[in-house]
């Protein structure tokens, strides 16, 4: 059913909520735990995606300031999250292949990655400085969004930005499908998340269809995230194919990892084809033609 009148989700309360939720998570403990770090990084990705949706309706200075602030917060938190993800990924591999990991007990990279350090009794000075910087960035962002005028946004321009995001993701999909390099796949996942987070504001146009699309995109990007986690494991253990002295167990571990990556991508490609197949139009996928507020 095509509606003649529709109201998009309000953007300002959502953006303000992303920031306030991040502030709350930062204040939950002196040193944010793994779950808090993960959630804040997701909230910052949602914030950046939202700002990109507003790009044509913000002046360049405002857009760049907000985009850079959210990116810097994510960057500061990146190292805290990655070590935890890598360790969990490797522990899953170990649980699935205990005999193989018994043969790799002497591998320094693997042993170090599997070792979980106890949290420090006091917050180290370096982390304390990062926390202070993140708090400062969030406080300033919250202040700015409070006084931003986002009540009279042009829905056609919002749709145009969504279409631009869709076009970018479609182009990267085609590039990856022809040559699935890990770096390009990682970019496909990031831009796919942009599209996913921006879609949220368009739900009222066709709630059931768009929610279903969001669900499929979420599953797609999660599988690509698992693929990327395994790619990072191979980099950390510094595996080089054909290097002299590679033990057979290490070669076997890489085969196991590659098999899992193939499994994840076998779930990605059919879903990605249905959403980003060349020649498709965004409006056809979303199931609406009119956008009037």
C-alpha cells in the first residue's frame, strides 16, 4: 500500500539519544567494560550515519565537526574493543579444534592472544586521558545537538542522501563480488551499516518491509563482521603462506579459518544480491513512491 502522507521518524531525538546513551555508558564505571565499549562504538557509528543523512542540510563546518567528533570517539575506543574480540574469536576456534590447538601451544602469537590480562586496580594514566577526552567530546556534542535546528528537514533531500548511500554500497558490493579482497569486504560492511542505520528513519514509509530489510542487512553485516574478525586473527598470528618452517598445524589452522570464512560469505552473497543487485532502484526495494510530510 502506498501512502499519500507520511511522517518520517524525528532525527534530532534519535541523535540526541545516541549521545546521551553513550554518556551514560561512560559514567557506569571508572573504566568502561567490554560491553560498554562495544555499545558506545555502535552508537557513534549510528551518529555518523545520521549526520551523513543530514549532510545536504548542514553547512560544511557543522557536518565536518560532528562527523569528526563521532569518528574520534570511536577511534579512541577501538583498541579497547579489538583485543577482546580477537581473543573471543580465537577461543571459539580453540573450542572447535582442541587437538589442533594442542599442537600450537608453543606459538607465541596464539598464546599471547589467548591470555586475558586482569583489569588494572587503578585506571592507567593513558586510559584516563582517553576517557577524559571522550567525555569532553560527548559533552560538547550533546550541547551542540541540543541547539541544532532539525525540525524542518526536507524529506526529499533525506531520501536523496539515502539513495546516495545505497548507490555507494551497491558499487562496493559489485566490486567485492568481482574481487573479494578483505579490505574491500570490510568497506562493504561499514557502508552497509551506514545504509542500515539510515533506514531506521524511513520505517514509517513501509514499516513491515523496511523492518524486514533492516533485519536482513543486520544479519548480512554480522556475518561480514565475523569474516573480518577471522581476517584479523590471520594478521595477528603473522601467517605467511609458504614461509619456511611453517608447522603443519599452523597451515591447518589457516585452512580451518578459511573454511569458516567461506561459510560466512556463502550466507552474505545471496542476501547481498537481493538487496544490491546492479540495476535495482532503491524506491522499488523500499516499496514506496511518494514521500510527503
